[in-house]
């Protein structure tokens, strides 16, 4: 009897923690921060990131520079958007994660031992060894975080703001200099 009460208490506490706005915000900040950080690192050295994309051999050389720019910018923008809780940011991150996991799975199946391109060439994991499996596990964990955010939003009937709402809010709050 005592054990049942203890388990019920622990279970209800876990549900409260997972259902709290603070947990939602923490997961949002962590996942968004990872993508913002990764995107900014790639943007800071687009040539190196384009080289990583070229090493994968999945795109013609003429497209690797553009792909590097688009991927890096999208990561940074989606990460910042998720931190600010802007609509479509979580969806963009989810699409990126699915794309990254597909590429990593392809690399693993082909037996590649190359940099995943996840962060930058200064990434300690990339310098030490090229573990595509480790990167895939990391992406699966981040996909779980995204899934948590989707479930939390659905459970709480939460709708993130749109870019338009965000800009309107800041324009209305702005005061002229006196």
C-alpha cells in the first residue's frame, strides 16, 4: 500500500514537471540553442562547411556552396525562432533533423568515416574521430526533444507567435527618442 502511494506520488511529480511551462521553455532553449550555435559556426566558415558537404558526394560541386549557405542560415534562423517561440521554427528544425538523420544513415550504410558536418571542423568529435553513429544518436535525442515540444503544445493548446505578430509587437512597443 505504501509503495503504491509512493509510486503514484513520483508519477504525478514527473507529470507535473513535464507539463510545466518551465520545462517547455528549457527544452525549447536547449534545442533552439543547439541549432543557433551550429548554424552560426557553419556561417562563420562556409567554405569549410561546403567542403564537408562535397566530401559526402551527394550533390554536384556547383551546388555545395549554395547548400552550405542555405543549411547554415536555416539552422541559425530556426534555432533563433525556436528560442523566441515563433511558429514554423519547430517544424523547420524537425525537417532538418529528418534530413540529417537520413544523410547519417546513408553514410553509415556506405561505411563512410568522414566528418558529419554537424557543428564545424573545430568540433572535438570531428577532430578525434568521425562517428556517424554517435551523431545519429545525438540527432535521435534531439528529435525526441522536438517530439516533446510538439506533445506539450498539443496538450496545452499552445500556439507560438508568427513573425508578423512579433514584429508588430516590437513596433508598437518602440518609443521615439526624446
